[in-house]
C-alpha cells in the first residue's frame, strides 16, 4: 500500500485474548451489542440478555471491528464511548485494538479498495453466509503506519468526504420513497377506495399483457450472444434493471414484439409470494433486451383509461401487492404464478385520468431529480475512492 510509510502487519493490532461473556448468566442485565445486523443502522443495539442467544466478545471504546462474515460486503465500525451498559460484540467481528493506531484511520483502510482486494484473498468457505475471512490470514496483511499525527490528519479528511457521500446517499434514498408518498397523498388506498373513486376492475384500464420466450444460451456468461433475455430479478426492486439478464442462444433472432421498449410497464407474473407482481417502468433500455415468458408487458386500451405511471404505483401499493399474492397459485414456496384473468379481476378505485396524469408529471420530476443525483453520487464516490488511494499512498 503506502510506500512512504512503514508497513506493519495487522496482527500487531489484534489482541491475543479477548474476554467473553455469556448474557444468559446475567438475566437481569442489558447490554450494548455490536451485532452484524445493527451495523446497517451504525448504532449498537441496546439489548436485554434474554434476547441475546450466545456468548459474545467483550469490547471497549476505540476498538475497530471488521466483519469476517459475508466478506464481499465491507463492514467496519468503531466501538463508541462507554455508556450505561457493558459493551459486547458478535464473534463475527475481528477486533483490533492498539494505542499505536488511530481507530478512524484503521477503519478507512478497511473500507479501501486495495485492502478489500487483499482481505478477500483470506476468505474460505463454500459460499453465501458460510464464507468467512480467516483472522490469522487477515493478520498477515500489511498496512501503512505513518505517525499518529499523520493518521489523524488522513482520517479527518477521509471521514469528512465519507460523511458528504453518506448524506448524498441518504438524499437519494428519500427520493426513492417520495413518489410513493405523493401517490398516497393524492389517491389514498385505491384497493380500500376510502376516497370513493369510480370502482373498476383492472380489465377496465388494462387491455391485456404480452410476454416473450424463455430461451437461454448454454453458457450464461456468453459475451458473444447478440440478444439478452430478462431475468425476473430485473423487476424485484420495483425499478427496471436490464443488467439482470442472460444471453439468448447465438443465431436466434427474437420477434420484434418480444423486445423491451422505452415507455413499457413490466410485470412479473411468477416469483416468490413476496415478490410476485413486481412492476417496473422502463425509462431507457438497451436495444437488445427481450422479454421472457415470466415477465409481461402491459397493453393499453386504444383510448387510454389509466396513465402507466399511476398503474405502476398502484401495482406497487402494499394493498394491491397483497391482492396479487392472495390470488397466486403454486405449491412451491419459492415460485408462485398468477394468471391474467386473476389480475384482471382485482377491483380498485380508479381516479379521473387528469389526476393520474398530474401524478405522472410529479413522478417524472422525481425521476429526473433522482437521475441527476445518482450521476452526481457516482462522481462523488469515484472521487472518494481516488482520495482513499492517494491517502494510503502517502500522496494526500
């Protein structure tokens, strides 16, 4: 890593022996628990002993934690100041502790691309949640160790840049929910129809659905195939993701009606109970993407009775998703199906078309704002990665 600073192995910062505590032996105590699930909130969980299932490591303020489980996800945080409760951590954390290293500096190293590449080389296991980094191998990784003063300077700069990036990500996350909030404010719950809109069935405003054909190349990594077919995972986030696709057999040319087009509204007719009926609007798409048999494209009446953006958010509404799941059939817990007839029969309150189009204009504005924010975010993330690289090369 940094050629300008001394290189030192991480084993120098790994305590030889950490104390452990079994919360079951302290039934009346509440703990400050640094668990893997709590990491997403960046806040240790204040947890009663009865809700903690196994013995934990005893940690102390300033300890740096590095997750060894599901190692491709970068997780590192710092144990906070002493509070009212004993501080403990999951055994899935590797603990680092030393007065010779600034905790914020070490955490930034753990989140850097260069370290992550070396960290992944320490992983063993058969896949998924069974993959773990091996602490002994992690301890052999060399990191740059400038003076404490320089460590603090670097950490201060990188923490400030990271905070800016975090705020941008949070703003984008709010934009993801803004359009759904506008929908609820304008239309309430169209399934319950407490606003008293005109009662309709889906068939009143959707003329039909059309789908493609599910042919797959022998090699799912074939980069020479000209055309690609969507996977059902292309819709599960309720946003269109054309990268969730696989190659079609070479030499096969799909019919023109199978191609995904900008302006399409797509619907997943088969998936798990939770994900069946996932719906996404296509703003842009590569020209070589086609529909499979498990994803339908909405077909509209010649005289439009609903706006596609309204229908998109109607089909995203939890009450409507419940109606879809309730009508789905299939004995397998992993895959359910629904027929067009059952979708057509769902009854909802249908607001006037002019209100739907007003909502569509609001959604488009949110979409444009979100796109610009994501472009800005990508640039900011790139700059942060570059800043990290130069920091640990002694060039900051």
